């Protein structure tokens, strides 16, 4: 088995059939809990997931379900190890069977599995934060740049973008955090600890440098799933739109669970 046991935030919601005033609840075979619209495939890592991280259930205003892909480490994903396609597909199918309505990941480099996974399930798949690039590009003028802050700029090669059908990278400018001391300790060396304040300073500094070094950056995209906790600080420092993993996940969730509106407000 390539999937480790579920870690989930329980929520009591059931698929129901309404007949008049009666509610008949139907169980779904293979499903142990209900109400988690978003399933998240996780790397096999040893990093604390603070509030705001994709891997922290408290980062969401709705229940989510996590599933770890056994042995798919940070090192292997940076090396574009596609031997884990079978395990990724297996875990995705399990999430689908368990009732989630869409599947994401916790690493932008999971773009290498996007096509293979989405072919094997019948629900939306959006594994990489980099999938937001076409949308961001459409919001900007033709000469504007998109700045990308990534966990590892050396590993973020053209091949990664091609895996999600982005062949023109001329509008992208990239800054890596692989040499940022505190980020590297937590995310790459996996020491088991994370200094939030110092990592925030490193991320903000990288964003400021990227904007200073490149003219006409219209928006920033934070590739790594550890970076959403620092998006606000980056936006405040740069004064331009900032996208991250949670931007994408919240967007997809909103398509799955629509708000109710009433006619008593004008």
C-alpha cells in the first residue's frame, strides 16, 4: 500500500434524499466519515505544519481530508521521481472512494503527477499551486511578469511547467528559498522545527528582492505549501497581489459548496 492512514477533521454531513419533510440518509460503501469536500495528497515529510500551512486542518474554514503518500519525500519530489505515479493514483482513488469532491496536493512540484492522476479519477484534480499561472497571467497586462517564490529554484525546471501545459515561461521570474537558512532547515533538511518569524523574514526578503530585480512584476505566486502563512506579510511588503496554495484550494472549494443567498437583502 502506498497510502498511510487518514488524518482528517471530522464533520457530520450526509448525502440525503428529501421527500417532503422527511430526510432519508444513505451511507456510501467505503466511506468512514462525511463532509470533507477537499482531499489533500501529502508528501512523506518531517516538518511542522503551522496554521496557514496546507497541511494544517485549522487553515481551512471547512473540513478537509489528508492522505500521505508513503516514501514520497522532499528529496524525491525535487528530483522529479515519477516512479510514484502508481502510489499517487492509488491514494487519489482512495480519497475519491472516501467521498471527497476534489483532490489537491501539498507541493507545487506535484505538477509532475497532475495528468496521470486526473485521468484515473472522476473528480477535479489540482495538485500544484502552479496551475494558477494561466489565470494570473490573464489578469495582467501583456508585458507584466509573474514572480514565483519557490522552495527550490534549481528543481523548478521547464519540465515542471510543461507537465501542466505551460510551455511559454517568458513572463515568469523565479526566486528560490533553497539557500535561505531557516527555511532550508525546516523544509529541506527537515530538522523537525520551524522558526516562523525568521522564515517570514526570509520569504519577505526574497519577494522584495525579486520585485526589485525585475521590472513590471504584476503578481506574486508562492509555490510551496509551507508559504501561505507568510502571504499577508509579502503582500504588505510588496503591495501587489499574492497567490498561494490556499488561494487555489479556497477557489475550488467555493465551486463545490456554493453559498445560499436569500431575497430579503437588496
